[in-house]
């Protein structure tokens, strides 16, 4: 009985208090949600360490259970400020933050790498690499493929003009389709409104020249309901993973597992 009470007390503390950011990361792969397998963490840790030795660029992954009401942008910036990822004079750190409960993902990029790993490229990595794998609960695949993509982007010579053109084309195509479906939804909404008006006129008598208060109230209420349904249909994409990117200043942070 006492053990059960102690367990409940500990559980309540874990719910009440938000995630406490450690003074230093455990390494380059910090899975505080215990989602990833130890073998995967070791393999990815070695890959990121080799990449850092070769290029001096630091990439860190952070997975937590929940943001506990905090927005992921603010949490990621706290990580960046506390851990000082990247070399101080190069600002060449990247932090991938993943909040499992909220299904939020964010890529923070040091100012020294922003010209290569742009906001558009970071958003593309989240949307087309991480999120699809996460929706299938294949977290290790999503993270590893994202890391591979980020390493390729920030280590390659030349520019990312081809990637940027592809992303811009995809975004423009998406916006065109979105506008088309909005237009179709608006047409159906208008048809629905006129249909409701016609039914009300039939029920309350066609000989009426003006609608009474009840008719207007019903028309207004049903119209709002239709528009609300359409709005949520357009704006919601299910409980998918969402994310964004931002920049930060590096401070020469190190790792308990190596690097510096």
C-alpha cells in the first residue's frame, strides 16, 4: 500500500514539474523520452561524432516526452542558450528538438550555418523526411534520414539553389491546390446556404415577403455551422507532426561523450 502511495506521489511530481534541461547534454543523441533503442543511439552518436571531427559542425538531437505547456520554439532556444552547441566563433551548431506528446519538431540552426541550412530546407526536412516516418512510428528512420540530409546540406560545397528551387516549386504547387480546394469549398458553402434558405422559405411559407426573427436566426446559425465545418476541414491536417526552424548563437559547448 505504501509503495503505491509513493508511486502516485512521484507520478504527480512528474506531471506537475516541466522538463528540467540538464547543464550539459549527455552526448549528441539525447533521448529523454526513451523512444530510441540503445544500439541506434550508439550508432548515430558515432556517426555524428565522426561528422563533427571531419567538419567541426555539431548536430544534437533532443527527444522529450512533453513540453508541459511550453512552446517548442522557446524550449529549443533555452536548449541552445544553455548547451552552447557549436563552435563559439563559427556558430555552427544544429539542434533537432522533438516533443513526443505534442507531436512537435523544431530544427534550430546556428547563424553560421543558416545560409546553407535555410528555414525552407529545415521545414522541408521536417515535413517530407521526419514527419512521414514518425506518422508510421518509425522514429529511428526519420531521425537518421534527417541527420543524413542535414549533414549533406551543411558539408557540401557550392549552394543549395537546386534544392531551393525544388522546394519553392513544391510550395507554390501546394498553395495552388489549397486555393483551388478553398474555392470549391466556398461554392459548396454558398450552395448549402441557399439550400437552407430555400427550405426555410418553403417551411415558413412562400408568401412571406420578409423573414421573421426565427428564420434569420436559423439561417445565421446554420450558415455559421457550415462555415465552421469548412474552416476546420481546410485548416486541420489531422494530428500530424509539425515543426519549424530558427537561428541561434553558438558558444563552444562540449559533450560528456567527446567533442568540444
